């Protein structure tokens, strides 16, 4: 299972984050419209992600719910039959919540920088550092991003957008 180190932090605006992206020379990939349908599962999280109405992925991941950065183990499966998969997963597990967001995506080294506007929740910065050169390198890059973007490690939300939407 691939692994990443991640943190998600609420922010009032993206102004400072956009300046930080420019400063570290992060590469802008573009804006993605994503709809994540989360299913009720006992262990981990399972969601069907729709990207711009064209690409579909079934994503399963496990991680601790705690403040600050945390490791996540995940599996992503590209889907050609999203309607059938949604129907099967809905029948098997039931839908927990649907999260809609606009994601401005930047890449920097082995990190994905997400500037997310989540419908009904607000704005968030999320860093996902792929653990490909060891945990120490991932932690160092995460610390560097936290510093450059001026986000506090302790201000990270402990769960996911799924948890925040379910709590509303």
C-alpha cells in the first residue's frame, strides 16, 4: 500500500498560500472539481471520487485521526464503471456523506499542495507528502511546507472532510 504524510488546515483565504507556492516554485497543475462519496465502513475510509465528471477513482485509506501531520496508507483504483461501483458500494455499505470541493492543485518535489474550497465547510490547505524516499525525508519536507506556508502543525484538523460534514 502506498503511504503519505498529510495535514489539513483551515484558512481564511488562499492569498498567503498562493504567495508561498510562488516562492517555493511549486508547479500549478490546475483546478479540479471533485465530488467524494464516502461509504460506511468499519475500518478506514472508502470513497468514490469523481473528478470534473470525467475521471473516477475508488479510494480506500487508513490513518489516525489526530491533530497535526499523520501518516496515511491508501489504495487508489481507477474506475471505468462508476455508476455500477457506486450502486454496489451503496448497497453494501450505505452512503455516509458526500463532499463537494474545488481543489487548486500544486506539486512540489514529492508533495501535493491542495488549496481546497469545500462546499459548506470553507477553505483549507492540505499537504500530502508521498513517502518515497523514506519517512525522514517526508517529515523534513512536511516541516518545510508548514514553515513556508505559515500554518501551525497543531491547527490541523484531526479527521477528514467526511468527519466535518457528518458533524454538521
